C-alpha cells in the first residue's frame, strides 16, 4: 500500500501522522496527527506543532499549529508549494508529557 500513515512512540505518547491527499501532492495538504497514550487511549487537549522543511532546497516551510478535533486527532492545513522531499517535525505536549515524531515525505 502507498499509505503515508506513520506512527512513532515517544515520551509515553503514540503519535500517528496521516496526509490527505495521500500520498502528498504539490499544493493544498491536510496533515492529521493522532495522539494516544501508552494504553492506546485518545489524548485530548494536546498542543501539536509541525515544523516543515525542504532539506534538498535548504528551505524552511511553514510552522503549523494543528487544531484539536476533540477526539485525540489534530489537523493542520498547509500548502506544499514545491515538489521535493519535505520533512515534518511534529512536537506534541499533553498533560506534562511531550513527544516528537520526524516524518519524511516525497511530494510530487
């Protein structure tokens, strides 16, 4: 499958990332981050920041703050305006715990 969903365990949190459209395309993109605790329960009320970069172009993209959907998922809209490899550094903090995930995606 060509799904871009990835899950990282970090700091006692499980951080899953999904892209729509999937796989990512140049242009408007929605990034959804789902946060669960070590027991697999949804973590609500977290702060989720996504720092975007294009390493091959030595450029930074926008820094996104994801919106809490109220069910343990957090959505951020952005515009991936270059067809290149992007990295997404996701920082989650919730209830005194913090975790990070590093996701690399080729945008075509």
